[in-house]
C-alpha cells in the first residue's frame, strides 16, 4: 500500500493500472504510450489538459480549416469523457484511439458524444438544435439554405416519437440512424 502510494506521488510515469487499460483498449505499445505521455506532460505539466490547451491542440492537429473550429466545444465534450472540465491523459489516448476507428458504429457513437455536450448520456432538443445549426452553417449553403435547425430537430424528434421536452438516449439514436436512412443523412453519417 505504502509502496503504491509513494510511486504515484513521486514519479511522472504512468501508473501500471493506467498502462494496462490503455494497452488493452488501443493498438499502442508500451513505449508508444510512454512517448505519448511525455509529450502530453510537456504540453500540460499539470497532467490534465484544460479547455484552452485543448483549443491549441485542436487547431494544430485536428483541423486544417479555420471554419472547422465551430465544433471545438463538441470535440472537447468527446475527449472529456467523465465531463469534469479537463482531459486526463487516459481520456486523451482512448479518445484518439476511438477516433481512428472509422466504422459505422464508431461514427454514430462519435456523433452522439459530440452532440451530448452536457454528458448526461442523452441528447436534448437544445443540444441537437445547436449541433445542426453548426452543420448547416458548415455544409453547402445552396444545398441546405432553406433548412432551419429547429424545424429539422422537431422533425427528427418526431421520427423518434418524442416531443421537444424529451431526450434521445444513445441506443435510440444509434438504432434510429441505422434504421432510418434519412436521419443518418441529415447528420452526414450515411
Ligand atoms: Ca475528464
Ligand atoms: Ca445531454
């Protein structure tokens, strides 16, 4: 017990438990994870990445075009898996690994996590309006200029047999997109 505590306190190394989890859930080797970790500690000496540091990382690594910055808060919500306001190293690595998986389930899961900014496991009417507004602003204005994010959201909630005071769970969302091509198309998931 004492040994474990002192190890945690004194070293800048990853604790074994974290390493085991990261190795099991990513395709990274132990040296790769250690390298990631020392880079992360360089950028974020406190050991966690705050929102400001994430913005810099996002601009540098994740987006090439300035306009894509509109989704930075949505992406922060994806990385900050426990929604405590900062990104721990394990959250950082696990999310990057998740982003690399580009199958349909992974895409739908990512879409859900991006929309669920509050992190309560449900998409509210407001969260979907906010997300669709950003999509509409980004995508071809000719194509979707007549679309209104509020009307669109009400339409989608109707397809789920929900009213705007209700919420969509992750399972509902993923099943709904799989079973109804038009929902998936709206989000560009198809
Ligand atoms: Ca966190
Ligand atoms: Ca939510």
